[in-house]
């Protein structure tokens, strides 16, 4: 295949602006995009297990951040119809509210669409896997940090960590619509690094995530002075993102970053490392 010719800077800027406008319009609708092919396949198998407990189903569904938000959005609708004002913050609660029949329907619809698109993203399989692994590690670490060091609700910290980079998956999926980008994988990675935080804010809002959680993941890649005493959800996600290797994403933007967060030199964080590494291993396990 002949590679399309490079465009001048002005034409590239116009293309990027048009792409952002198309993304904004697309996010007004219900969106579905691949996250991890193996997780999607295994998720279907778990839901078909006759003896799978609700807890096993919930733990496995938590390995796909998009599916989790689809379930939470449906659970909030059900909660509103029941006249309850309390937010749904756990996958177990969402499953209890919806019932397994409705859960299977929602997950099945989402999974079929994810699988149908996965083949088109084969060129970015490595990037998608990195983002998936990083997202789950951030969620697990955030839950430990919140529980051990702050008054932040660990369930909120886990959910916010799980979806803090969801916009990156969405952007990778959008590349299928732009052949000139598919020809230039490095450009795609650069655009994902540059745009994923701003796109994520719009995406999470469209998927019904509460405003306080959206605020909690905002600017999680922005450099800031060392956070020695985390107090807010935003502090927790910032640290969890760093401890999960999030700053490696900035290499895509040609920014020189330290090899390890300076906060890990503090005993209060270093002592928790074995606990969060165990939590990460459990969450990433697909068995």
C-alpha cells in the first residue's frame, strides 16, 4: 500500500480541529469501543457459567472500565426510578440493582460491538494493552491509598482510577475512521497522549459518571509538587497514576521524566507497596 503524502502544518491543524469537532459530536451519542480483546472474550465465558457467583461476575466485569460505566449508568437509572438518592459506587451494588438478566443483556450488547471492532485495532494492540494494564493498576493502587491514608471513599477511588484513562481507548478506536492516521502509528500515539485527558472529561460525563469523580481524575498527568499527604480524590488518583507508571505516557510527548516517583522515597508510601502490588496482581488475573 502506498503511503499518503505528508501534509503541510496548516492542513494538519485543520484536520486535527475537524477530528476534535467530530469527536465532540460523536460523544453526544451512546458510544462503544474495544478495551481488551481477551477480557471481552473471557467476560462472556464467565457470564455463561451456570455456577458463577455474583461476586465472581462482579470481580471480572471490573476488568473492563467501559463495561463498568455502562452498568453503573443503568444502575443509576434504576435507582432513580426507585426514588433513591444514594450513588451507586460498587459493581456488586450495580449487579444487585439490575439483576443478572439485565447485566447479561447490557454486557452482551457492549461485548459484541467491542469484538466486532477489535480486529481493526490490531496495529495498536500493544498500546491498548499498556493502557488497560495501567488503568487496572491505577484502580487497585488508588483503593489501597484511599483506605490506608485518607478519608476518601475507597470505592470512589477504585472507580475513578479504573476510568481515569478511558478516553485513550476511545481515541485509539477513532483511528479506524482516518486512514492517514493508521498509516502513521507514532502520530496516533502522540495524539492519544495529547488529547486523552480532555476527551476523557467529555466521555465520562456522557457515560454518567458523577461530577465529583470526573473532577477527581482531572489533570492527573499534570506535573505538580510532591504530594506527601494526599487528602482529596484528585490527590489519590494523581499518586496512583504515578505509582502505576503513568508518567511513562509522557514519553510520548517528548517530556523527560524521573524513573520513579519521589513520593516512593517516603516510608508511608513505600510500606504500602507490597499490599498494592498484590491487589494489582489479583485485578489483572484473567483466570
